[in-house]
């Protein structure tokens, strides 16, 4: 009987101990996560990760670019994006109010990494549960799509 009591006490102590302190592996995981959260620069956190690493300037609306962007968008993007309602992906209405032009371009050009690694991409992936596939769009074409998005606002 005594031995049983003793082993119950030992067990309780062990359980308490394992609850209160992390194993080295748990600690490493925690530290690993911290490293991940700070692995991005300010620029990357706001504007995404991908080939666009500097601010771009939006000049006066370039209608030729708008038309080109619209044509690409209609052929490669409308399968998953609608103007003002959630579809496979988020609506594109007012996207430039939510996101910077650089973020939009990086998302178009690097959707897989954005969804898997970037904090904002991860949030969207958790919501939409689909990784947007790369649509074979060049940087120039992504810029044209941004120009088209400039015309797609609610007013
Ligand atoms: C197969 C479906 C699919 C196609 C095709 C697709 N997308 Fe997406 N898109 C998504 C999903 C899903 C998301 C949400 C993020 C995620 O889960 O990867 C998304 C997210 C985005 C975002 C980020 C939106 C935000 O609110 O930050 C942009 C910008 C975008 N897509 C643009 C495009 C453009 C431009 C094209 C065409 C070149 C395109 N997408 C083609 C599915 C798609």
C-alpha cells in the first residue's frame, strides 16, 4: 500500500514538473517561432515578399496599362476572383485600399511563398484554404494589373 502511495506521489510530481517546464525541444520550437516572426523586414511585412523590393510610384492613370491589365485579369484571374464578393479567393474591389501596390504585385508574382510564409498570406490561407497558383505573369504584367485595380473601386 505504501509503495502504491509513494508511486502516486512520484507520478503527481512528475506530471506537475512536465507541465510547468518546457522540454528543450519545446523551448527550441518557441524560439524558432520568434525567429520566424522577426525574419521579415518592415518593408516585407507591409509590402510582401517577392521580386518587388522597392516602393513603386503610381503616376497619372495609364489607360493603355489599364486595358492590358484588365485583359490579363479577365483571362487568368476571374476563375477565382469576383469584384465584390468572396469567391475562391478574396474580392478585388478596393484592393488598393487594403493593400499596397507592391503587396499586390508580390502576391501575384509569388503567391505560394506569400501564403506559406508571410503573416498576411498565412492569415488569408487559413481563411480561403487554397494556395493561389502562380499564373505565369511577368512583373510588367503584374504592374498592369495594379493599374487595372486602380480603376476597380467602389465609387
Ligand atoms: C485558383 C484560384 C486563383 C486564381 C486563378 C487566382 N487567384 Fe488570387 N487568390 C486566390 C486565393 C485562394 C487567394 C487567398 C490567398 C491564399 O489563400 O493563397 C488569393 C489572393 C490574391 C491576392 C491577395 C488579396 C488580398 O486581399 O491581399 C491578390 C492580389 C490576388 N489573389 C490576385 C490575383 C490575380 C491578379 C490573379 C490572376 C493573375 C489571381 N489572383 C488568380 C486564388 C486564386
